C-alpha cells in the first residue's frame, strides 16, 4: 500500500509591529481650580496629562487613551478637551516646557476609551499637555480586574492604524472607600437584625464630619439608632471602633438613612478600617432575586462654610437578599456551661404559605443549614472527610446528631448520618433526602461546642447572639436560600478563671472550723447599683459561719484587685449552708479583676475526701434579681478528715519548766485502723515531747514482741507512735508521753492527735484538743500600800519580776479577773 504523496508548502503569516515607548507620559495632579474632581460619579473630572512621542505623528494620526474600567468618556468628547499649558507653565520658574495639543479634528469616546485625531503633526521635540473630561464611575473597581484603578494607557497610531508609541501611566485613585461592606446577621423578610458595616476611608473625615448610611427603600433604621454599636471589639482583627462621641441622627431622605456625626474633637483617619453595627428592620416583602439584594450607599462628608460637602461615596455597596420566613424556629440547649459540648435541640416547622419544600422531585441537592453565633462550633468525627455539593470545603460527619421525631422517625427529612460540619465552622448542615411537609415540627439535637468565654468574647457574642436556619438548594455548587428564620441566642455562662480554694488549716477534721479562701478572676463586671453579689455554695455537710446573724465576730473579707475592701463596701449573709457577699456603697469589680474572698466555715460532721463528687464547691456572680453572670462549678474541695472521739490530754505536772510532766493521752477512733499505722502527736509552740519515756500499756500489742514504740517527729514538738496492731472502734485507748513545759503558756494552746495509715495517709485527726495552763512563779513580788488609813480608798503598787520573757497572751480572757463597767480592774 502506497500512501498519499506528502506535499510540503511554506505559508507565510504576516506579523505585527510593536509600538515604541513614549519619551515621556505623565499624570499631573490637579486641584479644584484645574477642574479635577476625584469624587465618585462626577460627570466632568478633568484629568491633566502630558506626553512626548518618540515617533512623530503625521496630521490625521490618532492618540488613543484608555482609562480604567468603568470610567466613561462622552461620545463626542471634543468639548471636553482642555488646554493645560498655562497651568503647568505657572508652576516652578514659569519656564515654557509644555505646549497645548494641536487642533483636534475629532474626539470619539466609547466607554472608557477615547480617540483623538489632529489637524497638525505631533512633533517628537515637543512635550504636549492637556486636560480631558471623564465621567467617574459609581461602582467600585473590580478586585479581580488585571489592572488597578489608577492605571491609564496612551497609544499613538498613523493614518493606516499602525501603532507608533505606547505607555502606561499611573494616575489617580477616586475618592472612594477602600473598603465598604454591609453584612446582616439574618436574612428574613420583616425581621429585625443588626448589620455590620465596615468602611476604610481613603480620605480623612475631619471633626464635625459624618458618615451617611443609606439602606434600600423599604428598610428602616430606627432613630435614635437603637442597637448602634460603635465598637465591634475587633481590634485584634485590625478594626478600629468609631469615636465614643459619635452620634446617630436621622438623614433628611427618610427613615432608611442615618448620619453618624463626629464631634469637634474626633476624626476618622484615612487608611484605617472601621467596623460598627446598626439595628435595621427589614421590609416585609422578600426580594425578587434569591441571591441578590438592592445596593446600599455609604458616603463621608465634611462641614464647610458653604454647608455640608461629600468627600467619598460608595453608592453601590453590595446588599443582601431577603427571604420568606418559616413558621417557627426554636433553639434549646441542655446546659449553658462554657467550654463543653452540649446537646442543643432544634425545632423547625414550615408556614402554610410556603407549602411543601420539595426534595425528592428536584435534581438539586438540598440542605437545612443552621448558622450559629460567633465562636460556636460543632465537633465532627475523625476521618478524611467529604466534600458536599456546596462550595464549603472539606466537611465531616457531626459527632453528635440525633433526630427526635417519635413516633414516625422514617419521616425525618435527613438520614442518621446526614449532618455535616467543617472543623471550627460556625454553621452545620443536614443533607435533606425527604420532603419537608407543612404541619410537623421537625426536631433534632446536635452536640455544640460552647466557647471559652472571656470578657472580650462575651462582649463580641452579646452583639451577634442570633441563630438562623435556612432551607437551601445548591445549583452550581452555590447555596441559594429559599426560606429562613432566626432565633435569639442563649447566654453561655462564663467560667470564672484561675479558681483556687484553700483552707488555713493544713489538716481539717470534722467538727472543726477554719478560714477558707477562694481566689478567682471575674469575667463580667460587678456593680453595687445593680445589687451584684458573689454566691458561694460549699458541700452540703459544710456550713458557713461568716454571715450568721448570731456570730458577729467571724471573719469575712473581700479583696478586690489585691486591695482589701473596707467592711462598709460589702455585706456577708449566710444563705442556707453557703455565703452571699453583696457589694455596697457604689462599689464595683471590673472585668478580668482578681478577687479573693476569705470566710469562716464549720467542717460539719461528715468526712470528705478531696477527689470525690460529694466534695465539690461552686461560686457564682449574680445580679440583684438572681440572674447568673459568671460561675465556677465542681471546684474540688479540701479533705475533711474523720475526727477522733473523746480525745483528751491529762497533764501530771503543770508547773513551768517542768520536765516531769508524764501526761496521759486518751482517744477513740471513729473507724477501724489497720496494723502498721501510726499516731502523730503535735504540741503547741514552746512545749517539747520526749518519746524515750513513752508508755503504751493501754495500746494493743503492748505486751507483744513487736510492741508500740515512739520516735521523735519533724521537731521537738512532734512525736510519732507506731501501732503494730490494729485499732477498733468503741475502745478508749491511752498512752503516756513526757512533756517539757515552757516558762509560760503559749497564746494558742491546742494539741493534735493524727492517725496515719501505713502509707502515711491521714485516717483520723483532732487538732483542737484543749491544752493546760502552765503555772509560773515570779522571782520577786512586792505589794506596797500608798495609805495606811482605815476605811479609806487606797492605791496598791505591785512590783514583780519574771524569770522568763512572757509572750503576748490574752490572760484577762482566760482568768476570772475580767474588767467590767461595774467592777473595773
């Protein structure tokens, strides 16, 4: 087989000529006097330009100027070509460096391109200058446009259309906000919502200047601007709040327009991004388009001698669509605790006017989407994830999703694995596989992760605490909302930070009392004018002694930011077995302030281990009507040990400095004690214990080969007695130890007995065993009378000398010699 003959043929394709660079091409900034006007939408902005060709343009040639996108030249622009030689010639030394253009035979504008032809040549030796009028655009420059808004292009052509010279010139930016957006919280027709407005001025708005916000017709911005939030608490995101003295007033155009006016000392600096919020009432009718809404208008202005004048305008800020409302939408959390995953129940029902939301008969994938407030999220199952039909990125199955529609779960519109969410996303969606009917209340529960609430996060959430449900279809991978409904969010109770609970007694036994300190950092501010208070709830067996009406000498202290508050600034009230500390006298605790509360408690009669559920404390901050602001639950308590019974110390010699005080200690245990345990005897300051003289005849095993023995503890005031044999209840045990008495009784004269297990854990303790008074004798004592007359008032002079230095002691309180008004001493 012989194939076709291959014929080679050479085909010449004509090329194209490249233009050369202009010798110079410049934009010259103008002023109001030169006709330059950089405001949006101005019809005759006279841009001042100059150029010097590198190739002569013969008469009949053409100069083509391409302005940025959306600028527009007049169809016949001959009247809008102006000279500029006199303007540039007057600058500097006034030398004649420029010439005006030769006479223009035609000027034709098509959108942003203008073509000028000349009756005379353009010479390479001449630098030409001119001004040309152009209509500034209303809409902002597209972000995806290949050239920025300030780039203009010059080109020259000969009579045959051959390119000669070309240049690209950086000119001006219009006086339009670098950023201007409007974002709603909800999309329901007839609903009331906060909108978030973000603006970044290109020009500084001076004192007494203003921002003008105009919603589409049918919207209403209530005045005096209900819900106006100058600060969105987004400084960390790069946004600046409006000045605190900014006021909101009605605009003259109607109830859809407001002006945010600055005072005489405030301004909005150029290039700073401002974010604020306004309350808006949507019109009752949905928008015609499901994905587009009418534009908003945002402008800035100043006050001059001639009145108000606009600075910048964005008359076509992208708006948002409005949709029909569902019949109902309910959000109910199981708990309001922060930093935990909480089952949240949702209930959705369709309005009669909507009819059935068709899912089965459509080829478009449909979803029920729940939009959550800031910082809320839905935990997802691990895995590679899937990518749903919508452009939402990788999503995974919700970790906790439960349809709640008995007795007919087969009618629930989503499958059991039909819940999806992205990691950390503030929304989740149910993929619909069945129609949603009019009538039923579709109920389901999803595990929602509550955020960690700080004072900043709390302020941010309070502004945008709204939930929204949307029924959407996703043609072309884009969510298109068909109907929606919003619900007010619930408050997540902040956790008090850095909570620490401590007892002033190292080892506390039942029946004893001690001072407890709670340290924490408040999240919400507290003020006395609102009746704010701290509420402390100990375990049921523990009781607050502070605040009891019949116990006036108990300790109750409030430390605010490291400063002890005077007693007149707060009151302590015992409520149940707990304590309420209420602020008084205009006192306040600021956000994030460190607080410490000191108060007395009775340990009760139930032993409590530190790591048990029964030994949990809680503290809450509440307002005057009992609404909880912050809380800390399940605070681990300290151990309250079982107490010894009938513990007693019987001294043999109470004289000062005696080393022959062979005292007897008696006690009973409240629960059995295993062999190998020990008894720790603790003496008050000044006393000494001598284990060498230990006698344990009344302890079990005293006559065994391995009998109880004693050794010195950590100090001379501590002795440790071994118990090789177990102790049982209902038996009075005793032993003897020699005590070295001090010269004088110490101020605190209470002894302790502690039973420890073989692993050195406390099993029982009594830290309040009454001691005894040491009897001391003076070295010298003299009593002299001032008078010796009978039946006469006499003053007695007592002189004494002590053998040891006496420590400060409340001797009068211990003796019967107590001074009274009737019998002063």
